[in-house]
C-alpha cells in the first residue's frame, strides 16, 4: 500500500488534542513514539483519563529528546512522564527513553538505537515499524529534532542521530527519517498562527532543500496532519 496523506482542520489546539487522543484510542498502537510540545501535552492529559486503553500492551518511545537529564524542565520524557506515564498503569519496562543525562550525545543516541533494536527484536540493517509516531512542527519547519540544514537529515542507516543544532548551540537526539518514514501511522499536530506560513510551504509548495517536515512521507503508511484554523489560514481550501 503506498503512503496516504490526510489533512484535518480543527477550531483550535484543544480540539486537535482531543482528536489525536481519539485517534490513538482507535488505532490501539502497540508501539508509539511520543513527541514533545504543547499540543501533545494536552493530548497526553486527555489520554490519561481514558480507562479503556490496555496500557500494559503499549511500548512507549520518544521521537526526539533534548540533551538534558530526565528531570529537567526541557525534557520531553519529563513532560510525557508527568502528563501521562505516571497517571496510568504502564509497566516501567514499557517506557524506552533516551538517556540524555549522558554528556556524550552520540553515546546516548547509540544506546537508544540498541534499546529500539532490542525492543523490536531487529536484525542488523532493519528499521522498526512503529504503529504510531506523533510529531509536531516548529515555525522553521523542523520536526522531531530534524532541523533545517542539520546533518541528521542525511542519515540513511542509523535509527537514531545525535544532531548538532547550531542555532540552539546544542545536540538533540532524534529518530532518523528512515525510521519515521517506516511507521504505519504518522500523526502531525500543528496549531497556532505562527505555523501558518510554514504549514503552507510544507503542504502546498516545493522547496529546495525541502523543509524537514516535507521529508516525512511514510513509504507504506498513513500520514495525518491535524492542524487548527489559525495554522491553516493560508491553505487553499
Ligand atoms: C521537541 C519536539 C519538536 C516539536 C516542535 C513543535 O522536542 O521540541 O519534538 O519537534 O514537536 O518544536 O512544538 P510545539 O507543538 O510545542 O510548537
């Protein structure tokens, strides 16, 4: 099945979060890559109040992580932990985080790749097929921690990259494009007027080089964009 793309427009980010939580419940994913960001936080809080989800059957991963310890306010793990993972009965062994307390970002990335390989029982050269990957997009068109002009965009073999982001002067650890594009379902959440121009570029224009978010094209999966009216205001309807 070739990949498909669907764009769904909601009144506001609260409605995106609710629809994303519904989609999660409907898909019953066994493997999920979580994202950072504000809309996902609301989605996770909504999910945490659902009782009809078999939490112990889900393996949680992270699409990307900041180069900080897990208790840092910037940590994506901390956000997911507080908004979802501590609120529902998930065995600790089902949560696969990036060990970004390691001062060596490349070592943290390599360690996370091993964690994924083991959890998916992957042989060498194979990529995991996540049931669901959640993504956001920054106003510069980045997604996960694949920022414009960064080296990780070129990665073809590794599952995980330690990506130097010059404008932030930091490493980020991120899943790579071959992993993200091997997923069964990729769900982007993007809201707010500050995303309107880039959303139009990403969805309706061709750019050279492409924006990182334009490179998310699941080869044989579903790509769903959940956006709000403010972000969608420049799109052709
Ligand atoms: C992160 C994210 C990143 C995020 C976008 C959008 O770690 O920051 O994974 O890719 O999704 O920056 O963030 P917002 O949805 O909060 O605007």
